[in-house]
C-alpha cells in the first residue's frame, strides 16, 4: 500500500489548463462522462442523458498535447504499439485510444467519480431503482454482513449503488477496498469508519 501511495503522490498535478476546452465539463458536477471520438464531443449527465456538443473547440493539436501530458504524468509510452493510455486522479479516470486503433481518430474518454453519494432512499424508490420492500431487504442484508455482487452495463449505477449501500456497514466493521482505480471514495463518504485501501497495482 505504501508503494502505491508514493507513486500516486509523485505524479504531476493535473490542472485546469491541461484540460483546455474540456475543463468546463470536468468541473461540472452534473456531468459524469466526457467522450471525444476523434471528431465529436459527447457528454453524459447524472440523469444518464447523452448530449452532443456542437461547438466544442476540441482540436487535433489540443488532443495531441493532452495525450502527451497524460503519458508523461503516468510515465507510460503512447504510440502505435502502446495504443491505450490510462490514468486516474482522485476523481477522474482518463482513457485515450491512439488513432492507429480508433478509425475516427484519437479518442479520449473521461469518467468522473466524485466523493459524494448521489442516491437517497427516496430517490431510489421514486426513480424506480428498486421498490421500497427490496430496498429494505438489501439494507438489512448489508447490516447482516451478507455478500453482494453488483453487475451490469456501463452507466447503470453500479458504483453509485455500492456507495449508497456502503453507508449501512456498521461503524464497528473494518472495511478494505481493493480497486484498480479508487472510485468508491469510501473514506470520504464514511469518514467515521475504519477503512483501508489496497491498489490492484500491488498484485
């Protein structure tokens, strides 16, 4: 765990200037995904609504500069052979696909995972995430220390579901998350609980 901590803190900091025309979407808490396919820019909001941005201002020169900075930030090669570049910050997961593999051109995907719980008991019922009876059953299962498996397509609410139900873990329990990218933000959401984080980089 110490090695991962050192690596995470020796990376160069990503600042607004590095995101250029994408920054306004990065700082908007209502936006969860930013996708540039080499030509078009699409954004997805917390309601899972996808919108094409007509005047996005994302140029080939900017994408090349952004890719170069991200590659330097994580000390990884990015070229025709190493054609997938991935990096993460505390709240962002960044993936860049080289133009040798992406027909439409170099593609950038930015996934945002904020240290907040978007779901509430009321919203889960009114938005039909599940019924009141199922919600009560599941929260009681968490309290009873039963196992859960969250699965499904991207953007269906797996991570948000885990964040929500994590609140029902007893404060006396020791919780350890093992993640390739720290998306659950368990410590921030449950600041009064005993928590440890392990990175998959250690395995």
